[in-house]
């Protein structure tokens, strides 16, 4: 495919794909799984599936065969669209061949023609492959074999570009997208989102951040995640803005290059992405300056400390940067700052509630009791954006999607929050992550935000570890900034020390918040969507402490 599409050509290309998918037997309600990095094929497929009234199921392309098999079988997916190679974040031109994954799913894939037949994925009928081998020549040899049962993506582009008429009428409240949740405490669940939810959420995000048709927004976050697909793709599409995908998987150099080469007006990212781009910019190896046009942007996925926000302003120029809060189950954004909010509100809060959305703070022990302004409790969300439920999981749906006495359906976020008199919401942590030390409640996010302001720390994740004296104590898993030597576990030597971490917290926060244990790691266990699995860190911490 071409590397650029106008909205007219996107419409025509998605029509071609929709007609071809229909020829493969895809009808309204069928699940189409897509395992691709950010690319133009994924962008066009999104609308093709929507036009048929089928259900788009984005999969993390780094899933292994077990995870893909589990996802396909859970949703009885009919079609899988996958790249020949999965690109790796931070490693441009490096990738993982997906041939062995396909062989695991369909053991006889080299000997069959036509429709897929496999006991391992009994509902799967077709596999469509996007040929991205040109970027990965080392993997090309492994595909020099019979794969006649696999449909080349390019063949789907040969159908008519005329408009597609669904076999059955579409309704705005019907499910069009199933997103796997982060699963930080359990197996991921499949959240069902409607046409109305994702399109309106995208439009309202674009409106609040001031997107216009002349904007060019660089979006490194993945399309398999709501950040890339709704905050990115749907917000840009409903605003008429250009969306720019710098690379299939995150690459800080490619992201900066795209900002420069296209004189981008906006940039998206989670904090760690922006830090990686700032480090690359500081090195001056490839990109030395960024265009003055770069003003707009979104940070989501975690809070942004004031010190980092100031650096983003100074070095990246994103003076109209906004913060979004949400969850997969609310399609996803329920609260958001605006470019005109005071600086302290854009760093200390996640903004105010979005239009056509309601939020309230309730007593975690009694959700019927709404708490007064300034008091911490669980954040609940209601409105058009709330998911239809978890696919084939009535039990978990009923636990989090609860109707009140007035008939309003509220989504339990599991997040602890407070609201001020102006309506600004502050997320203070996950309720399940709360640490109780000697009867005092400790909020990990407060310590994490403090440590993120240290110049030698890339990331910090705080958990509670059992303690004989206090019941629980504070432990922190720290990732050192790129180029900074972390302490050796045996010798304790390094460019930053455990003592320095504790002292940093001691000077800025109360003494009971100082970590008892400091563990240095290179990466965290994460979910498919990139959220830290704290329950695994807790278990690792207990092992390291002999608990």
C-alpha cells in the first residue's frame, strides 16, 4: 500500500477491504482480529470492519501463540489479520517472525489450501497476512515456503471502491470494537465498546484539545490500545486532522524525525515515551531541534510530574499539552484538562469531566454513598461511553457495571480519586494498591511522582511488602535513566544508590513514606497494553526479602 492516504482515499480503500472481507464470509457481528503495528493497513482495516458492522478486535502484536490462541478462541474470531513480522519497540528494523506463531495455531498450515481448519482455533476461517518483509529482509527466507492457505493482504485491495451497504442495518449502540483490558491483577477481559462510544469519545477529545483540519498529529502510541485508536485515530478523524504514525512500534528517533519532517503541530505519548524522546533530543545525534509548530499533545497512561511537564514545555514545545484520564471500559476518556487550564491543574489533576459524562466519588465500602468535595474515594463513571460489558463474562461485568436506584449505570474504576470545588479530579492511586503501614494509608502514586522528578530515574513503581512490625512497608522498584549505572546488587556500587533514593523521598515527603526496600530493575512485568503488573512486583519483592 501507499504510505499516505487522504480521507477520500481512506474511504475508498476501506470500501475495497470491506468488500473483500465480505467475500471471505465476514458479516455483521463477526469478530475480526488484527495483530499489526501502527501502519496504514491497520488504519484502513479499522473502517472496513466498521462499515460491515463487524467487530474489530485489536491484538497486541507482541502476543505469543498461546495468547493469540486464547484471544481468538475466547471471541470465536473468524478472521485474523497479521503481519509477517512483528516490529519491536526501541529496536527499528528488528522484529519477530510470525511464521512459528502461525504454525502453532494451524499445525498443517503448509499443506492446506483455502479455508483454515485447526482444532486449536476451531472458529478461525481465514488468515490474512500483511507483507512487511521489506523492512525485515532477514526474515524473508523463512517465508519461502507454501502458505497457500494464507490470504495476502494485497489481494484484499483488488475489490471495488464503491460504498459498502451492510447486510443488516447498523445501530449506534451496537458493539463495533472489543478491547482487551490491561489485566493488572488478573487475565485480561474483553470490553465491548459501541459505535456511539468510540466515535463520540474521539470527537469530544479532539474538541477539548482544540484539534483542527490543518493539524498534523504524530501518534506513537499503538493502535491496538485505546490511546492510539481513539485518542489518536478517532480524535483526528472526527476533527479532519492528519494523523502521522512514525513507526510500527515505538521508536523515539522515528517519532522526532516525523515531527521535524512534517512540521507536526502535535505529539502524543505516555511519560516514558516522552522521556525517551527528550533523551534522544538531548544527545543531538540525529535531531537537534524541533519545529516551532509543535504545540499540541496528549499525555495519558500515568500522571505527569510538574518537573517533567516543565521540561516538555521547554524542550518539546508542547505548551498546549493536555492530560487525559480514562479506562478501556469507558472508551476510554472520562476526564481531561484543557490547554487553557492553569499549569498546576494540568500537572496535579486529570482535569474536569468530559461532556455527556458523569463522574462521582463514592465510599469504597458503600458505593451508594457519594463523598463530599475534597474527600478521597472510588471514582465511578456513567454515560454513553460505558462499555456494554465484558464478552461472555457476566460475573465480572456485574461486579464493575452497577445500576443505581435511579436506573443509571455506573462503571467502577477501581481508582482512588478526589474532586475539588472547581470540578478538577485528582487520581491518588489504585484502591487495591493502597499500602497500610502501622495503620496509616500510603498512596504509592505520591511516592512514584516524587521519584520521577529525580534526574537519574526513568521510572518508579511502589508496592507494599509484608512487614513484621508495621504490617506492610514501602518497597520501590526503580529503573535508572538511560546512561545512568544502577547499583550492582552484590557490591552496591553505581552512579545512583539506594541511600540517594531514600534521601530524595525523605527530603520531600513524610518519613513514613520513605521506602524500606529499593530494588533496581531494567524493566517491569507489564500487561498487553503496557500497564505495570504490580501484583507480580509484590511477589518478586516478597521473594527478595525472604517473606
